[in-house]
C-alpha cells in the first residue's frame, strides 16, 4: 500500500504487490512512477509528470486538463492493476483543518465547510511553497467570464439604453448569442456557487451563495424557458414582437461579480499564507549535529531532538531554542526584539531558533524543538489571530440569513395569491409572479455595493501612499481608538547613527572620529557602521588599522595612525589602563538616560572620548502623533528595547504609556488585553517580532520598508513608512464606509420596492404587473447608481477628523 492510499484509508489489490505505484500524467496521459521528483500539489491533490515540460504546462493552467486530472480516481488516489492516479497530498498525521470563514469548524484532514461550502485549510501551514495554481485558474476563469458577459450585457441593454434595434434575422441571431454565452457563464462559471448554495441548505445555514445560487438559477431557468418556449406565457408578458423578456444578462453579471469577489478573497488568503510561510522560512532546513564520538553531520531540522549537541557557524541561523555550551559570538535577535543591535552570547546564555549568528562559532544544546520553539509559537500566534479575524461574517451573509427565507416566503405567498384570486390563466400568472420575485431579488446591486467602493478607495489610497489589502481593513480603521506603535523602524529610522561625541584632554572631535572610524571599519557591527558613516559624511580621512581584534562582550582594539586605540565598555578601558572618573561616568549615564548607546574610547591608555549612538526619531513622527491624538486616538508604545531607551524616546514624543522589553508573544497579549477592554486596536510595526501583534490587532499597519513578514501580516501598508499616512487612511476609511452604506441603501431600496411590485401588490388597485423587461432595466439602473456613487470617492474631500 503506498503512502497516499494509507493516509486516505483506501487499499486496492494490484497485480504485482512489489511494483512501484504508477500515476497518470494529466497532461500527456503517460504512466509515471510516483517516486518521480516532478510533482505538483494543486487544490489538495498531488499529480506526477513525465517531464518538466508537462509539469510546467499543468502549472500554467491546471483546469485545462479536467478529463485526466479531475476524474474520481484522480481525486481519491485509488490503485488499479499496479498503478495509481493522482493522489491527495500527504498531510501530517492528525493535521487539523479549519474553515477560513468559520474557524469553529475544525476536523482532522481536508474537506469542505458544512456552513459555507469553502474548502478547509490546514490550521498550521507547512513551509511547502504554494504553486499558485488555484489563484491562476480562478484569474483565468474570471477574465473568461468578463469576456463572455460583456457581449451578453451589451446585447440585452443596448435596446433599452441606446435604442439599438437589430433588423431580422440579426435580432434572432443576437438572441441566440446572448442565450448561449449567458448559459456558459452561469452553468460553467457559476457551478461552484450552486454547489456551495446546495451545501448551505443541508445544515440550514443560508449565506451569500444560497442567495446567488437561488437568484441566478431561477433567472437563467426562467430566461431559458421564455427564450425557447415563449408561447407558454400569457400574452401580457410578451412584447410587440411576441417575445418574452429574459434575465440572461442579470444572471451573467451576478456570476461574474461574485467571481471577482472570490478572486479578491483568494488573493488575500494566499497573502496570509505567504506571511506564515515567510515566518517558517526563518528557521534553517538543516542543523549541524555533533555525535557522541565527535563526528559532525548535517541533518534535517525535523530530526533534531532535545538534548542534541549542535554547532552554529558564523553567518548561520540558530536551528532551535537552546543554551550555548561553548564559544562566544553576537546574534542578530531582531526577529524577537525588533532591535538592530546584535546581542553578545557566551556560554550558558540562552539562544533562540531563527536568530542569526554573526561573527563567532557556537556549540549549543538543543532544548525546545519542533512546535515548542519560540518561532513555532510565533507562527501559531499569527495563524490563530488571522483565523479569529476571518470569523467576522460578511454583511452579505448576515443579510442572506434572513433575506433568503423572506424572499422565498414572498414568492410562495405570491404564487398562492395569484393561483387563488388572480386572472386567467391563473397557474401561468402565479408561476410568473413567484419567479419574478426570485429573479428581482438577485443581489446584483448588493453584490456591487461593497467591492466597487473598495476598488475606488484602494486606488485613492494608493495615490496617498496607503495600501489596503481588503474591505475589512478599510471598514475597521475608522473605528480604531487605540494605536500601538513599535519603536524601532516605526517611530525611529530603524538604524543607529552617531548622535554626539564628548571629547576630553583637548583632543578635537574630527581626530576622535578619524581614529574611531579606522578601528571600526573592519567590523560589521551596526554601531561600527554608524561611526564609519558619520566620519565619511563629514569627509574625514580614515587611516588604516593594524592588529585589529574583536573582544566579544567588551569592544574592539587595534593600532591606527601609530596609536593604540580601544573602543568599548568600562571593563575594556580598565584592562587598557585608561582612567575613567566619576564625571565621565556621570556624562555617560546622562547620555544613556536620553536613549543613547555609549561607547568609551581610549588612545595610548588615555581616555579621550564618549561616543553616543542612537536611533534617530523620524522627522514627521511628532507631527503625525499630534494629529492622531487630535483625532481621538490613544497612543501606546510597544518595544523589545530596554526600558531606559524606550522611555527616553517616549518622553520626546509625549507618549505616556510604554511597554518595554516585550517579546512577540507579549505584544500579542497587550493587544488581546486592550481588545478585552472593548477597544478597537490598531497596531503599527515593521519587524518580524511585530507579526503576531499585527495579526492579532483589529487593524495591522505595516511600514513600507519593513520586514516581509510584517507586510504580509498587516492589512494596511504605509508605502512611505510615515505615520502621518494613518490619519489620511482613517479619513479615507470614513468616506469609504459612508459610500458603502449609501450603496447598500440604493441596493436595498431597489429590492424593497421591486419585490412587492413583482409579487403583484399593485395589481388589484392599478392593474400593474412588473414585466421582465422593466425589471431588467430597473436592476441595471440600480447597479448604475451604485457605480456612479462609488466613483464619487475619487474626488471627495477627506476630512482629517470628524
């Protein structure tokens, strides 16, 4: 039994039990061994290929090969006579799958959500790259539907809007073109909607797809009968040419619009998955394990066990969480703290998987591996936060929960009333009234109301330097009353620079900088680069250095321009015989209290300078924070930096609430606590360590130049990295939500008026019956009004605050 069959629970006899299982190449039909490395996982199923060419063709257009790839055998991985078809992708034993829209739906293994019909996703993703085939297929389907729907709409609405009249027999040909193209759009393009709509009826949880399936299905079926058999309808329903009005264009437009919504949603979900995969990629794929006999070998990360001894060479990532046994080095821990300053590590210090070893070799003992590592917990936090946000039901689904039963009830009542007291032929009038109610309830304008405003607002935001990922981001930002801000890279520039030089003994500042830059030029430490950059910016000639040494945890030493130079902490200067008195220590403490990192410098055993290095506050930050406070937002700083530096920066910016020395998990907990108090929380950050908080907040805001993981975790991106973009984005959010509410009003007013008229409430008093042609025109006008209103966003004035 092969692995896929075992995992899927199916076993079938084969002629040769020892034969290598075979798969059918879905492109060319050849038999391929399932040991072939040429594989593609698409839509939950694994396919094997005979060549790179066939694999590339399949990746480019998976849905082009439905006959071979979509058969029942291909879907379930059955084996017959020594070969197997494409099999479901192997998943970890006991892997939990959940619905993106209903996270309370959880099960072991893949499947479909019983509430909305969506395919379930793995709760914790794997690091395997998504081939993107599903998105490419949906993209092609959408543009195909657009190409088919445009002529349908033009042929249907041309006579009403522009007075187009085709002479016979061209009008008959045009009718057939409209009917055939609309049939392809509805039955092929809308097939998944009918499946989801049917599934929603089994547990009785009607949603948007129930409404779509009901409206488009009835519209198409009615139109097909009216087009092919117009004589079965009463004379009053025919035009002067004896034709009955049809709704082909309405059904086609709705299917295309809903496909657009699905495409936008799938693209957003793929981006969410990219964020999680980017986090998983922070861990190396292998680790160098030291055996008991001293031998070393590279092993897959999955094979590392707690207690193993590992070697981490310079430039490598730490594979798992553990403790340093031997060696000394600096580690880049920005993944955890967001700070660019490397941290010195020596024996008995704890180190974290995913951090980067910079300049020394370390021997470590693995303590937490697999799902227990800090990196895995960060991934779990981000995934959990994103699932909880997805649980917010869309407005359309909430409306559909009562709108679908209400419309069906009105249709049934209309049928009963016309059958009981309507004019002859009663049965025909009753059927047409019921069908008209279901058709006119098609959510054409309702389907347009939100996406068209979001598209216009997204374009306006891009011009303003604000990128929105989805509709929820635009809607939520206006309600945020608390803004959590990371320090490094958000409030500040994110890189250290030389702030000041305090000299002693009459030595000039330029001479100090020349010697300091000479000593620091061979180093890759961010503090060293800040000193060299300051010297180069002033045009100072930098001499060569000899006997350069890095003294881990203390500083650097060497000879420059014929002098012995040391730069580092007080301990290093004591070792060099340089005297530091209380006044020097007092100045150093004052600089540290102001948020700077202070290095002491001695030349030939004499203390000559203090070098203060700090991360500069961005020029626009004070003005931006003042505008946000005026807009009613409470500002809170979250940072992994030390409390002294954090409070110094907060004091300069007037921030009263500060949380310092916090881990990524701590940041997410602060977000959860504020949300628990009833606040709508926005989080602005730029680092890997901010990803859990960005995902957990009601609205995450990433700096444009930040880490990819932060950008993928946040639904809002400030392209220029300036906080003033938040105030502009909030103004746009308010204008957009007002616009959406106006659109929904137009859509609901149309339904509120159209449904009763279609049911025949005006017939007893005025003898008015809604003809299909008038209903189709009214539906189109409703959509036109929605689009026209949304386009006003492009030129609307954005108020900075109410």
